[in-house]
């Protein structure tokens, strides 16, 4: 893309910051330039965040229906997967997957709950009640 063709559509962060992009200058060499945003990219990000919001709400309903533990809700809220949760808590992936079951979650020790709470940056009580 040529420097003069860089999109300058006001994006989600356009009023706060610009985005650095690579473009070809007048002499044909690649360099960096600033863009205020690109409408196509903003639209794609909006769709992606709507999907995340739907996943959060589905997780909330599963917890309310006792089909899953609050860990699932916070995983979706923080956009994490089992691998990430496992890496940060020190639990094996199979343990995290098991802790996603509501009956198993109810029997977790305070120490284990504290590890999850610390990861999600909430108190143990807020973890149990899905309070953000």
C-alpha cells in the first residue's frame, strides 16, 4: 500500500492513538506511517467482541443452571482457555477441565479457589458468586 492510500477512518482508538502501519513511500521503499483506523478492521473487531459477549452470557447461564462452574464464566470474561488457566494456576489441564464441572467446583479447597481468584483478579467470594 502506498503512503497516501493508508486508510484514515476513525477507528475505536482513533481519538486516543494512531496505528503504525507499513507503507511504500514516494521512492518505493517501505517505511512506517500512522493510520487513524480502518473501517473494515473496526467492523471485524466489533463482530469479534460481540461473539465474546455472547460466550460470556452463555457461560453465565451455564453456571446459573449448574451445568458449569464459575471458572468457565471468568475464563470467557478474561478471554482465556484451559491452557492459559493451567499455565497461570499450576494445575494440570485435566484438573482445570475437571474444575469446570459445578459439583467438583463446590468441593474445591480454599487454597485452590484462591489460585483461581488470584488469576481472575477477584476475591474467592466474588469467584463463587460471579461478581466482577
